[in-house]
C-alpha cells in the first residue's frame, strides 16, 4: 500500500486522515493531488491527520511544504495533527516544525482554526 | 546501539534499474543487513532513510529514470561499520552548488533536503565524481559507539 487519504468535514474544517507512506512516486503524488483538489474547491481550513503515516521521505516533506504554501497563499490555513516520532523528528531536523501549526488533539486543532 | 559480537560480516553489490522500485529494494536490502548487524530501530530508520534519499538522487537526478543506465548499489557490514555506496551514470553536478535547506531563503522550498538528511542520519558521507561522469556517494554508519 502506498498512501490512503480519507476526507471528512468537522464543521468548516476539512480533516484529511493520511495513512501509509508519503514517498516519492504514488504516495507524494496522491497527497499533492488531494491538496490541489481541496484548494480548487476553496476549502480554506485543512487539517492533515498524520497519525497513521508510517514513512515519509524528503519528497513527502516537500509536498507538505507545497501544500502549506498553496493553502496559505489562497487565504486558508493548513495544520498538522498527530505527528509520530519519525515525522516530528524530520520536521524538527529540517527546521519546519515551527513553520507548521502542529497539534496532538483533534478537538483543539479544530478550535484553533477559529 | 547494540554491539553484535556475533554478527557475521556481509557484502552485497548490485546493479539496479533506474526505477523507484529499485529504491525500495535497495532500502529493504540494506536495512536487513543493518538489522542483522545489530542496529536498533531508531538507527534502522535513519539508515533506511539515508539510503532511500541516496537512491532517489541516483535514479531521479543522476540517471533520470533512463532505462539504459544502472545504479551501482553496494552494502557491506563488518564488526565496526556499515558502508553503503551508490553510484549513478549521470552527468555529475557541482558539489558546491547544493543549497542549504536550513537557510531562511530555502526553508520553504519543496525540494533540496535529501543530501542534508543523509548527512544528518549517517556518521560519514562522501561524494565523488566518477570517471564516466557519474556520481558516487559513500555512506557510513558506525556499528560500535565511538
């Protein structure tokens, strides 16, 4: 399995549950396409739940950055939820941890959009 | 890191197709050897990622997915070190041209973190130009704490 995305709405926040591997190829492309789709539909509040992400490489990190920039430039906000140690360590090493708004609890993450 | 005194040295050399499947295969092979050599889960993750990034560079940037070009991949372990070499048949590049992904002007770039992550995760990392114009990288992970 590469990556599986499940989208749900919690009020006006789009929560995307991401499971699997966000690596160069199918995984990163799927995340990229999903981000573009949401932006094209003017979804302004996007919460990526990365709790079930088993692996992410530098391409996957790049897609998170790209999504963040695209959503932000369109007037929206993209936030991250449930980072496991691997993803958290990568974001910290690459100095991106403080760029993203990262949450450990979905309810508080949803509230933070308002 | 666990010192594995009973670890039997291993050495593998392969010539792989320039595909993303080769990236997966190389990572899996090397992580298996690293595990048998006694590296713990955290170190295995780091080694796996470093090898993945090296292979992606060779396949994507070096050989550009060219079906006529191969990636030379070798892994060896002894009692002290795991050594990985990845060589491509590309045109090479200026090693001094690699931008710093941590520089403020580069932080939000969508690419350019691969070599930085390799250096972060391995104990030693070297690059050299090959006579045929390609690039070879050597990654070293110490198996015994120094």
